[in-house]
C-alpha cells in the first residue's frame, strides 16, 4: 500500500459570525485540500492567514516533577 505524506497547515480565520480563531491546524496533502477540510467545518469563513508547518517535531511533555524542580530553583 502506498503511503501518502500529509502536511500540517495552521490557519487564522474569521468565522461567519465575526469571531477570530487562531492556530487552527488541519492536515492535508496540500494547502487546497486543507482549505477544503477547513470549509467543511467552518462554512463561509474568511481565511486571514495560512502557514505551512513543515517537519514539526514533537517534544515530549514535561512531568510534574520536572516543572516543580524548575519553579523551585
């Protein structure tokens, strides 16, 4: 089976009611597919900005103990 690479796109939109939504991330093969998925969830929205997030590496989240040790230093 052929594997398809998806890219993550971060959108900033204004909904049809005028509310601004920041950092709305959607995966897609390309920007047009991501916009199509976005418009299925937010019909008649205005796209203010779109940023392609290439190769994002997930950093493991810190444990409570690690955070507490940083705060108490």
